[in-house]
C-alpha cells in the first residue's frame, strides 16, 4: 500500500499529547494509509505552520480561537485531543505560594498557549501584575524544555510551568508543585486536530483518515493499559511506577471528541482574556469526523 504523507504540527512532545505519539508509533495512522511526519511548533507557530503550508494539520485549538476572535479564519477544528490539560506551577523548596514569585521570573509555555494565558490570569488573581511584579518568560526557539528545566534548577527562574512527567521528576529533587492550572480554569478543552477549509474541501478522505487513526489510537491508549505503560516508560524514560502515575493522571483527559460546549467554555475564556465578544464554536469547527 502506498502511504499518503502528511505533516502534523504539535505543541510539544509531552505526555499531554501522548495520544498522538502513541497512535503514530503503534501504526494506527499507517493502517489508514498515512505516513505522519511530526514537527514541533509551540504556541501560535502551530497554526501558522498550517496557514503557511508547512504542515497539513495542527494541534492548537486555542490558537484557532484566538485568530477567530480577530476576524474570519480558514482554520477549522476537527476534534479535541485533551480535556483540562495538566500544567503544574513548580517552585523551589524554600518557596511556598504563588505570592513568593513577586520580584522573580516564571518560565511558561509558548505565547498564545492555554497555560501561558492561564498563568498570567492566575498571577493577576493573586495580585501580581505580569511584567511588573513577575517577569513572565515564554518559550521560544531555540529554547527547549530541557533548557528551561536546567535554568530553573540553576535558580535563574523562580517558578516553572510544566506538564507531566516533569513535575514528578522535579519533586524527586526537592522541588514542589504549589498548584495546577486546570484546577483554576476547569472544563477547558485544549489541543486537537486542526486543518484548513481548503484541505477539508479538497482532501476530505485524508482528514477522515487522520480523525479515524487518531480516534483508534486514543481508544487503544485508554484501554490497553499494558501497551500504554510500556510506551510511556520507553518514550519518556520513566520507571514503571512513575509511568503508571502519569497514566492514571491523564487517561481520562485524553479524548477524541468534538464537544461544542467544551469549546464554548474555551471560546469564552479566550474572549475574556482578549477583552472581546466571544465567538460561536460552530463557526470554527468541522463536523462529521467524530462519532
């Protein structure tokens, strides 16, 4: 069988997006006739890669919403990949609260990402003005997560926003998580499968194959625990106990749905952050690809 090459841009190769990584490695996309080339494009660069033709698909629902708040966009959300993504605020052992960030620097994910915006709002809720009371450093090339962890351990950052398994690895070194962002901003859908209206019109079978492969991969990830744990342990270089802890945290958050209500919450969240009227989720979705 000749495979159709497609390029998928993801925010980061983390456990939050293990659903894509697992599906690719386990051959679900190849079984649908697709050869997936994975590239990492965090923040707004994710959907820009799709708009500029660098990628056929993206995985940044939040960035589609942010663009749509500014005007019509040819980007459409085919499905959601994650409910309430996990991102811990991690501090050194001698710090105990969000207020202890005053006068320091916090490292956050890429500009435009949901956790970056959530962090800024969380700081404001605690009386800390980003840019004045706390310096917020967003991730940008060529900075990697490994670079940021190293700088945090060196004391260059007072705080770090990180997704699993990083919090567990830092806990073992004496650092602490003082809060987790989704606890403050519940019912937020994030990541997903994003493409252009032109792709939907001219390559609909490819879009359908992507959605089917992803859905089958997520189903296997959630229900074949042994295979999931083996993949997580090998992919993220974790011992069996830590792999199981991560899996237990994320299993029920991975999804292959298209919930207009969940997207409505996210649209309202980003509209409030931008100080504009919310958009209807129906205006930025492509239906017919999920069960």
